[in-house]
C-alpha cells in the first residue's frame, strides 16, 4: 500500500510541475553563468581559488625525490626498483599523464596549459567586468603569480615553450611555435613583477603575496643563470639552441639579476629562519629542524598548500605522507626511501665530510652527524614511535629494525622493517633507510587518518641559498658565506671554514642545498642546471646491517647496486614534448625541442 501511495504522490508532483511554464527554464543549481561569475566578487574569488588547485605538491605516493639521487620508490610497477633495473626507464613514465598513480597529474603539459588558460580567462573577463578596488587588484596579482608559477614548471622541464596569453576560442589559430628560452623567462619574470606590485607584503600564506611572487622570480632567474642554460654547446649541434639556452647576453649579468631578485625577498624584512641558532644539544637542533614542517605556518614559510582532507579521505592523491613513506614495520608503505648517496652526504657534526674509508666513522656511521640527518632519515636503531599492535610485542621500544640478527644455529632473523620481515614485506626498504622528514610521529598514519600539515611550496631557507649561490658565482664569497652560515647555524652546524674558497666552496654550497632542501622538489632540477646529472645518476647504494650472534654491535657493508641507474644521454636534461601535442600542432613538429 505504501508503494502505491508513493506512486500517486509522484504523479501529482509531475502533474503540478508540468503545468508550470517556467519549470524547464530553471537555471542549473551546480553552476553559474559567465555573467553571474564576473559580476560577483565572491564568485570571482571562488574562480581564483579553483586555479590554486592546479599547484603541485610532493606529498604523493611517488615523490620527485625518487627521480633524482635522493631516494627510490619501493614498488616495482613502474620504476622496477630491483637489482640491475634502470631508473632511466621510469623518468618519462612517471611524468606522463597515464602513469599508474597519477602523482604528477598537475605537472603534465596538458594540465599546466589548462591552468594557464584559466588564468587567461580571468584576465579577459575581469577587464570586461569593470570591477575595481583593492580586492580585485589583489586577485589580479594572485593570478599573475599563478600563471608565472605554471609557466615556471614548463620552463624548468622543457626550456622555451609556447607563450599563450589569451584564452583561445574555436575560431583562433592554434598552430603556435615555441618561444625562445629567453622570451619564456622574461614572460614569467614580468608576471612575477606584476604580481609583486599588486600583492601585500604579508598575509594569508595559502595565497600569493609579494614575497611569494618575488621568491618565484628569484628561483626562475637562478635557473636561467645556471650553466645548463648558458650555452647549447653540450648538445653537439642542436639546430635550435635558442629554445634551451641563451644565445646572447652575459651569464654574469644573469647571475647579478638572480642575486638581486633573492635580495629583494630578504629586504622585505617579512621572513626569518625558524627557531634559533644556538642549541644546548644535538637533540635540540634536531627537534628544531623537525618542527619547521610540523605546524600550520611559521615565520619561515612564504607560500603554503593546504589540503582538503575531509572530502578526500580515501583518495590516493591526498597527501598522506606518513602512510606513503613510514616504515613497513609500522604498517606503512615505505615509499620513497633515501638512497645511500644522500645519507652519506650528511656531514659529521664538526663540519667534516663523512667517509666510509674512515674506520671510526664506518664502525658507527650514525653517530655524530649533522642534526638534520636525525631529523630527515630513519636508520637502523633510530627511535621512531611505539609499534602498532601487530608488532608491539616484538619491539616494545619502537626502534627501526633494518638489519638482520644472526642466531646460535647460524640462521638469521630479519628486522621488522626489512623486505624479509613479517609485516608488509612488499613495502620494505631496499636501501636500509626510511624517510623521517615531514612525518609527525604522533599521528597513527592510516589510509583514513593523516596529518594535517601543509606542503611548503616556498620557504625562506631557499631564498637564502639562492642568494648565496649567486654570490659565489659572482665571486662574492664572503657575502655568500654569511648567508650560508645562517642556514648551517640554524641546523646546529658550524660555519663554513674561512679558508674554503673556489671550487671547494661551491661544492660545500651544493651539498648544503642538497641537505637543507632534500625531498622539497629542488634536486631534480639542481642536478640538471648544474649539469652534474651524469655524475650523480649512478646505481643507488644502500646498507647491509648484520648483528652477530650475542652482540648488540652490528657490522655495516655498503650495497653498491640496490637499483641500477644510469644517465641515458644528454637529452634527459629536458623532457620531450608529448607526441600527441606535436601531432596537434605542426609548428611544434617543425621545432619539437632537444
């Protein structure tokens, strides 16, 4: 009877609405017309908010660190991180739009240009709207910044790219050639300058500010001044050098521009390094560095990306950095494990370099290291946090176990956090290490429970390092050391030796940048712009740790080919433009790039 009653009610509703001439003319409830959007400041703000969603962040299952000499992922679906496989096969695969995880979806050619089109639509419509005022100017500044941000990724991956500054219609000519590298850089810088002129010096760090615009400018000009872009001679005859290098002008002038751009951020007086520079202990320095990343904003942050945890709790694209990277013995996925080369590049606490040929250091490789080592790396014996119920009985102290333990009969028991251990062995490390940086040990990281801290798109330490690098290149070594020491002292490390100069100082700087900004999406580009990629993309190293029977003192031996890696050829300095894009655009077919 209830079913029949419901049918009669439904028929009555249809009869009533069918007599209403306006029923079919109701505006859709899930969208707004163009005229509504561009006449309402609140809707315009919502439009710009949507453009912000095009940012890329590193808190993915696969991080850009695993495409450089920082880490390797533990899964064998794409990168095949097993003995004697090649990382070179995975470079293009993971950066393609059809990669299995979709981690890099915001970095594809199509996605970046889609977001650029959204920026161009904003500019065209905001001018037609006739709206004025400080709030509208601020939104204009934000979109100038965002367009520069998207083009910055394109320039870093491809060199010179087509500069599109309008939203195309179906009647427009779509065959557009690539602009030169210099034109591309100049366009990004112009967007940054326009943004800086319209934006406040400080404010909500999840939105663009003057500092964010000037920091982006600093990064782009630093890249542009670097050796990779100084000349195309390394290509042995590429026919269009202007697409991937400067063909005129002085590299020293470009370094001066990079220096000035970084100094402009410093001179704002808005930012400072988090924490102090004087610590009572190594542990205090370590905790200070850890805390940089475990909060919702601090004095060092310039630009942040927050996440919608509530509506994406089960989405792999959600930034579950703890689940993705924590040790498998804590029922996490161990995703992007540090490789031995990165671990070995952490200095000793006194500022000397670590060396396996030093017998004292080789016997206790995890003692007396740079405090950032303990903040960034989980190594065998490191305290992490209490184990989950599944393994708490085996390890009541909550210390990482990546070694094996010899028994009286000569057999061995693998540690809980190895690939031979009893918990999620397929997620175990190949290198003997796990990521510590960014991860809050107070959170029980699961697929539906994750920490809430933002991804730091830009922070002040990067600016200081940019400034120091430009100073070194310009021969201003004293000035460079002043700013380099700011970074080191905040980390609890001693000053750069006064006697260090020239090539030695540059090597010290590059290692400092490697350590301070590890896993923050800089290294992939740094090894290219410095043209050291052929030297550092080598077989990934790890560590084998064995506890002899009856001993708590392990032995260590370096594993020198945990993952086969080789620099394919110099074409790998840039990504190729997608074949689909070439097929759509004959102008690009004629001039596809190196």
